[in-house]
């Protein structure tokens, strides 16, 4: 059995060492394809492998067609919209993610963006504190829970909206559940986004919704670029000079945001939520273990396609 680690943005060396140990202890061969750039190199590398570990790499219909022996793809991380699930299912390939492994890293970055926002991007002027502010968590999954845990340490009042999480479960963790997404935005000083990019959520964060935020509102996005209606948000920020947007995913309209709102907008140069040594190691090794468990035992616990 051959396991390919295909990462244009490589894992840290210590994570690769951990992946290699798991794969080789199982009696499988590990193949590394790092910083490949050209898709043709990826297509060539997948031809005779049984499993693939990726990060943000695109695994589309063309890749599945080239991978004749492929049985499983594991995305080292929570999001998996970079994998064509329909193509995977059509080829009989199992696709998994590694939920929770990057959650603390992303959550810490989200809080860092919040501090940066309320301190006016460290421009030397007087800002405000997070203590006592109302934080809204939009989607209460692994990352959202970690954001809530850290925010409570700051003394924030934490609210959450998630259509799939019972209110009682939130309340048991000291979170104030909100019945509607509109209610979350109209209540909270800061909203932290943790929704996936799906047909239902794409462009759902728009002027109508964000415009409900109280004066001085801050929107923090460590989720996906596609969930933001960029044109609508720019129009809103032009009329609401009190709003700020902090994101870990550079918008398509980054230059417009930066030129129009230099003191109210910030984007990391590349997605950095999972860019910690710990998250690197956790997600990579989890992916390797899931592959071994699947190939040896048929365990599909974290399968995301049908």
C-alpha cells in the first residue's frame, strides 16, 4: 500500500516524521510530494497510490480520474471544500477530514484578530477592551467551542447560534444560545464566523445581516472566503464607518477593502489559522492514523462523502 502526502504548502518536518512513523509501522510506503506547484506533478504522483493526505490542496475530478488505485483521501484539517466529493463518491473513494485537530490554533488566531481590531490595529490610539463585550459565535463546532473557552477567560459574554446544536448543550457549557442568526448579529459587539462553505452559506454573510450589529461591531472570519458577500459588505462599511472586518482568508476584493478601510480592515497574507507547530503535528498524524485504520479495519468514522 502506498500513502501519498501531497502538500503544496508542506507540513512541518516534525509532522512529516510523525506521519512517516504511523504509515511505516503499518507496513505501508510513504511518498512525499511537497511544494509541487504544477498540477501535472500531482496527477503523476497519484497514479498508483492507495491513499492521499492533503492540506488545502485541490483534489478534483481530474485527480480522481488519474488515481486508479485510490481508496481514501484525508484532508488534514476541518474544512474539505477543496475536495470534489461527488467525484470521490463516483470513483468509490472515501473522503475524511480530521475535525478538532486544528481547533485551538484557529480559535487563538480568532481572539488575536479580535484584540487587534478593538485596539485599532495597534495604531497608537486609544482602543477598547474585550472584557464585558458580547461575543457571538456563528456555528458552535470544534473551533467555536474553543473560541468560547478562550473568550470566557477574557471576561466576554458569549452567545452562539447553531441550528444543529441543542440550546441545552450550549447552556451546559456556559454559553447563551440564540434562536436565530439575525438575533446573534443584532445582539453581539463581535461576531466570529465558523460556518463551512456550502451552497446554503455561500454569500450568506451580507449587508443585511452584518448591518444588524451594534455600533462599533467587529466581524471576524477564520472560516471560508466564500461565505462573505464581499460587494455587499464593502457597501455596508462605506455607510457604517464604525464597522470593522478582520479575516484570515484574503478576500477577492482585498485591494478594495484595504484602500477603502485602512483602519478598519485586516487580512492575513495567507490563511494562518492552522499554522502552528502543534496543529500541524496533530492534524497530520491524525490523518495518517485514520488512513491506517480505514485500510486495515474499514473504519469510516470521519467520512464526509456518501
